[in-house]
C-alpha cells in the first residue's frame, strides 16, 4: 500500500500474490517467471509441482520447454497431460470412467441439472488455486480432508441459459473415516481416496442441491507452507480461516498472504486509518526527512538512502475503534539496511525481496525522496507504507515549512510536533 505527498505521482506496491508474475525483475530460476496458464506443469493436474522431485514421475520436458502444449483428456475434460506422460495414462482410466458416467447421469436429469453440474465442475477446477493457502501446509493435511459445503445462486440470463454463483456455507476438517460415515451409504463400491501428498491438501466440495452422485467433487491442491511464514513474520498470527475462505469463494480470487492470515476487522480499520493519517501528514514527513538526510548538502543521498519512521499506535475500542499514532523512532537507513523490513530472507516465498525492489527502486520517480513508515502492530506487508516525493516539489514545500519555523535543528522533535496525535 502506497500513499504519496501532495502533487506527486501515485505509486503502487504490488500485492504479494502478484509478485511471482513480475517479469522484469532478476529471478533466481525459471520457476519465478510468469507462467502460462495452458502450457506449464504448474497448472498440470497430472503432475503436481509438489511431486516434481520424484524422479519416476518428473515431466522434465514440460518444465524446460514452454512451447509444449498440454493436452486435455477427451473423456473427463479435467486432466491435462503432455506426450511424455502417456505411459502413466492407464492410472487415469478409472477416474476418467467415473467422470464420464457422471456426465451421462446428469444428462438423464435434464438440461437444468446438466448445466448446474457443469458449472459446479468448472467452479471446482477454477477454485484449486484459490484453495492454495488452506490448512497452511500443516501436518494435518497429510491425515485429514477439507470438506466444504457451498450454496448456489442461480441467475436467469437473456440467453435462457442459467448462470450459477457458488458461495461458501461451511467447512470442516475431517478424517477419511468421517467421509466414509457421511457418504458411503450413497455408493455401492467403497470410496477410494487420493493418496496424501507432501505440501498438498485434499478437498471435497459438496453442492447438496444436486442429485446424489453429482453432488460431490474432490481435488488435490498444493498449499503454501504458511508455517515458515508464520514463524518468521507473524509469530502471534490470528486466522479465522472459515471467514477467509468465504472471502476467497465470494471474490473468486486467490488472496495474498497479508490478507489471508489477518482477517480481523480491527486490523483492516487500522490500516485504513494509517492511510488517512499518512495522507494528512505525508508532506510534513517528507520535509523532515529531507532535513534528517541532509539532502541540501548532499543530494546524492536520495539514490541510496531512505527516511524510516517507526510508529506506536494506541487503539481505543469503545464506542468504536479509534487509533492514535505517535513517532517512536526515526532514522536514516541505506537501501541495504532496509532489506530486513521486507523479510528479505523469507524462506520458500521470496516475495519480500521483490516487494522491496519494486517499491523502492522501480516505482518511485528518479531521485525521489522516499520515506517508509512501519507499524509493527500489523502483519507484513500491511505494516509497511511508503511516501515518495519527486525533486521538483522539494523546494516549494521546504520553504513553506521553513517560513512557519517548524523545522528546527532537532528534526525528531519537529517531526513529533507535526504528526503525533494527542
């Protein structure tokens, strides 16, 4: 989130969910490059990325050659594969036959059920990426299944073809035996489960408005290992995962980590309130930063240093949330020293480094004055906000504050006098 001083070009820091798609940054390997939705193993259901280290199932050609087109199984229209996976295809036949039987069954129920079940399958397939943060890569994903019930909204269109929207109703973390007790009575044959895989979660989606035999679809999705992120970034993490999942399904998108782990209303209000405070005081903060950095004597510092402010926030909850900010610490730091603010070494995710490069080096205008405000009471990356001012605005604003005699030699006292809330 970026706020700017008056008359300055607006800058946007990318959300963490989009960082792996930045093509102009120096990535350590091809896996960080932008992925094609149709051509890469990242989206290949036959070989999950989590099992690519298994030599017996590695699809090396897909990983190395981006021109290879993945094919779709004509029977179930779900599984995707390439030429080098044909030897594994017999393993798919049983599942494919079951899917074809479902398609025949839904046609017997008429066009309305046929359309609803087809929409349910599309939703299940589309939602696999959205579910990547569920269960947070914990050990429970090896022994349990995430059972999700959805409600369906139906809309009649001008083309006479109904449109369906799927909404989260409830979810439970259950064992395989729980699934058997709930669903086995519907089927003649024993329920077969997908084998648990490392860093993957098994999900059963249920639309109980469909006839028996069509009301359940299941999938296996890779889940981000949030344990490492939680240890390094959010040691006191709070997570209302049913609420988070409801947002995922309602918005139809994969939420970035900073939205996933902190969903409380007070946190969101605090972020918005911080933004309002920065919008009001941004110009004064930049001007004090110019004094602290000694830019008038050494303009080259603009290219290598930033003004970093850490704030304390007092929260009053009654009668409604209210926040009062005060400056706890302010200092001038080099770009190298600022890396730790962005969790540069975040294992397995790497996005802190990309966020830092984008927000400090790519987005701001050349030779901008950059001020970073840190509220450690919020999770990364909501804890960091940036104000930038282009050089052409320095002189006018600096003279304006000088005439008001608010910029003394003790710049920290001047800063607190200007921006602290009583």
